[in-house]
């Protein structure tokens, strides 16, 4: 059985006294051995955390529901044999998911949401719609829904401008999705601000979908922002992808370092660059370029 219990959750709500909230979260996490990241702001909280066992996770979840008066908090759970985070941290930001539009905040917990079952029904029974992946380009390379449009953005703040440039019909039916649902909560508001009203979002995101509908309409794996890199269709840590030591993108190309003989995994983009493709780290790449004929000590590749 996997040792670490992981959950992803978010909640849009008005939060005050953020420093006090930050302290309370840190104290509770410390008492339960919780690691991970919580982003808080005046518009709510957004988090992925890991617990050393199911009892600790259950305790933390119940505390969250009571502390933030959120009995309907939706958790997307998964498991891992190794800790996906090294520590626990609470960050205070203007937006809990950065779109560059802090004035946009969901007024309702149900803004054109589709459950995984309803989502599947549209994908399988309808044809006249646009399916849009709101995630960054490198996330889509790991996995996405069949037939999805990839905006090719580097960060979510580019999504509004990309959308404006497409000139889609305002009446066109649109389906949008992301990892855990939070991007779409803001993304759908941007769509509606630009005049699109026939738009729907996947409730709980990809993580909830593959929990309920594994090996169905989603292809590949789901990128996650921790040391697991991605989770497969069984919500287990990826055995295919690591983080590229050169650029931090998902990587699946095995190399043996020309300078120190360490085995590593790099991404397909860095594989095309002469000074990166044969090295296991930024350090070895730099040293190999300076001294092509010298060997160095093996590097320690984390995770």
C-alpha cells in the first residue's frame, strides 16, 4: 500500500486576516506531519498537500471543513510511495490561481459545471463543440483529452489574450478543463466576460475525471506540480516522466552523462541542444562545454 496520502482542493471565499490564517495552517500541518503547498488570498485558498497516513489526512480535511466553514469542499485524492513535497509552505498571493484578473471571482460554486459522467456524455454523444485545454503547453504534452485544442500558452495569464485572438463564434458550445478545476473557475469567468455564454467546465478537473473514468476519454498522464511530475490513469505517480534537470519540464528521454556517467532523464526539447543532450545537470552541461575532455564526479539526482 502507498505510504503517502495526497489531496488537492480549493475554495473561493472571502478570507480576511491572512497572516493569522497562514499561522493556523502551519500549526495544524506541523501537528499532523503534513507537507505541501497552500496558496491563500483574499479570494480563498488553493492547495495540494501530502500526509504520512490516511488518519492524518482525514484529520486535516475535517479541520479544513470546520475552520473555513466549507462542508462541501471537494478533495481529489491520490497516493505515492515517496513524499511528493519536502516541506509545508503557505504562500499569500493576490490571486489563488494567477490569471491577472483579481477582480474576477466566482459568485457561485456551480457555474456551468459538468460532472465526469455529464462530461463523458457530451464528448461521446455530441460533435458540435470546442474542447479547450486551459493548461500550459508542457502539461498538455504529458496527456490531454482526445481532440482537445491546445492554446500553447506558457502561463495562464496568456489565456485571455489567446482567447481574444481566436474569434470563435460567441454562440459556440465550449468545454474547458484543467488539472483540478481551479483554473476553469477563473477561465470560465473570462470566457463569459468576453461574451461566451454556452461554456462548461469539468468539475474537479482531470484528477476527478480519471478517478471516476480511467482509461476513457483522457489520454496519457496528468501533469502535477510536485515531485511526482505526473500521475497515471490509476492516480499513481508516473514511472515514465521525471523533471528535466536543465529546464524543469516533463522529461522521458534517458541519457548517460558524458561528463560524470550519471544516468538521468531529460526532455525532448533539451535533447535537441548539443550542450544539454549528453549531460545530467546544469552543472555538468556547463563544465562539459568548458572542458569537453574532462570527467567529473557523479551527480546526485534528487527523486
